[in-house]
């Protein structure tokens, strides 16, 4: 695991003579902190859809399509492939089912969407062959995270508060004043996770593309507004 801590210096204005309604002098400023984390969890979105066997026969036109492959059969094949790739049942969830369009004069082709949680990225490469399977409509990366993301959020939050205190101390002490206790803390954001972009897009994965385990880090950032008393 790797992570890089980045403290961001913010631009702010303040008045050492600011006072609240009770006549307490204070300084109020923003604290920022960021942490780059290498993800170790991925959510893969896979969509399946019924199809006609005649679609894959030469010289067949849509009006000749008669043999529909049921969704249950396609799903069974998908689940088998996921098991063979080492993905456990509890890591596969259904996100939705249905359809909103049908070909004129034909029955609805029902579809189903799955959400697959993966902690071992090379397993995704094993699943890339599914893109050539009949009934697989799409497969793409939907989300990335880290198994200890809440711990990282806590660390970043603490660093943002530390950043605010250090900047406040520097400003106040440079003017011969002394920084007092915290009067209030306001959250500007709550552990925002910057979106990522996988280098290997699943919809276009081929032998020549980069491995799906080559991904950019995700960024956890936190901003807080802190008011300190000036003694």
C-alpha cells in the first residue's frame, strides 16, 4: 500500500481585531489536507440482456428471429464465469432488471445489471473474455475505493485541523499575539473522494491495452473552517 500526504496551503483574509457579539477577539480560517491512496477495491458493473439465437446466424434478418435465449440462462453462465474467476457469491449483487424498449413486432428482451465487488484486480483481466460472450451487454468499472478508506478519512480530517492551527499560530504570533482555544469548527466537506479514471477501459479491453490493475490513485480531501480565540 502506498499513500502520499499533501497539505494544501489556502489563501485567506483575516482581521486580528475581529470580535464576536460577546466581544471576544478571534481569527477564523480554513484548514485543508489531502491524501492520495492506491485503491485496493473495485466495483465492476456488468449488464446482461436476452438475445435471439438467429442473430448470430448468417443471412438472417430481424423478422426471422424466433428463438429467444432467456435471461436465466445468460445469468447462469455469467455466475459460473464469476465463480471460476474466484469471485464469491456475497460479492455479487443485482442492481436492476427490466427494459424500456423492444423491437417492433418482437417480444421484450429483458436485461439485468450486476454489481461485482473485486479486491484482487488481476481477476478483472480473467473476466475480460466475457465481453465476447453472447448476452453480455457491457462491463465497466463503476467505483474504486480502499478497504481502510474510513481510517484515511479520519487521518485527513485530523491533518486539516492541524493545518488550520498551524496557519493561525503563524499569523497571530507574527503580530505579537497569542493563539487561544478553538471557538468553533465548521466542516466544508466530509472526506471528499476525488473520482478516478481506470487506465484500462473495460469496454475496449484488448490484449494490447494496459492491465486493469494499473489505475490512478484516489484522492481523499478534507476542508474545515476553524475559529480560534486570540488571547
